[in-house]
C-alpha cells in the first residue's frame, strides 16, 4: 500500500473564468482527483479553501468533503 503522506501532490489556487461558473467543472475535477487518488492507493484527499468561498464550499460538501479543521495563520513580517 502506498502512503500518500509521503507522496504529496498539490493543486493550488484553482480559479474559474466567470463564464464557466455553474457548469459542473469543479465537481468533475474533484471526482477525477478523488478517483485518481484512490487508484494510487491514497486513503484520503485533503482540501484547503478560503473561509468566505461559500459557493465552493457547497460543491465540496456535495462531493462528500467534511469540514474537519480551521487553518489559521499570522503574518509577522
């Protein structure tokens, strides 16, 4: 069994064009990523998102993701 914690993959800052909104592309991408991770032997998929991205949250929740934590940071520079 492969451990995906050691084989890290990341997609960062996914955005969509305004004319592509509500066409199902985000859900299709999540379905593909989830299946790909499953085929690679991963046991979980983790997702970070901005706290005010409510439309995105509805997609994630609809695809079975659960709110499991809050990530906090503090700029000190």
